[in-house]
C-alpha cells in the first residue's frame, strides 16, 4: 500500500490520516497541534461513524473533527505508519485498559451493530429523536417503570432498566448485563455530540418529581 498524505482539518488545528486496525477494519488518527495525546477512533462497520477510544478527549477531538477526517480521507489508501505512538508513555492503568478493550470488542459486536442499524436514519446518521422517542414510549407503557418510580428508584436504575429492555430486544441478546447496557450507552454517546439519552433522562426526572 502507498503511504497516505496527511490531510489538514479546518474544524480544529490538526492533521489526520486513516490506518488499518490490527484486528481488521479502518481507524482514524487525528494529531492536534499542541496536544500530546492523539485522537484515535475506529470506524463502525455498520454506520461508518467514528467510535473514539475511551481515552480520546471529546473536548480536544470533537465529533465534527472526526467527521471531517472521515470525509477527507475517504477513498485514500491506509497510511503505512499504522497506529500512533504517544510522544511520552502513559502510566499503565489495568482497569482503564480492560475497559477500553471491552468497549472496542463491544463496538464491533453484532449487538451494537443491530442497535445502530435500528436507529440509523435514511441519511446514514444515528437518529437521536427516534431513539429517545422509543425509549420514552416504553417507559410510559411499562408497569415495572411505574412501580420503580413509586418506589423512588434512582435515575440511573430507571435509565438502565428502560434502555436495557429495549436494547436487549433490538440486539437479539436477552442476556446482556446491566454493565454492558451502560457500555452500549457510552458507545452511543460517542457517536452523538450530546448525551444520547438526554430526552429520556429529562422525562424520567420529571416523573420522579411527581
């Protein structure tokens, strides 16, 4: 493969290139001026959206920067430089590394792919409105949710119950743990520029106040 010319971004002061992931598939690397840590993301095989790694700062590397990098590098061959090497080694964090590996595995899973496909609109973008609409409708129909609200369950428990009920059905895996439901929400948050369950959260907050 030929070496890819690095592209210059306009959304942030940075350059970017596309590389092949060791496990297969494409990745995007963004090198921001003045930042030690690069922005790194894999590309979803279903939606084509960037899925930033857990240690990629959303503030330094916003979604719009990855969107621009994907568009500018489309059709270009992979860079021969491969993945980035940090200028200074980061201290090892076994828990963070384990979570990052679990997130990467889940991002490439059939379960996540089915959920993304279900909520992808005709333009190939994740539909924030459809996702929240379906979850709010489920929350209002569910007798279990009403019981939990009467018992003053925590907002986190309510969110995980509602999202879990829907995601288990859509994904086809009814054995997904609550921890994996949280990870799925985190992955979806990485695709959408704001909290992906914001509308559901606000609805549940209002019901808890009654």
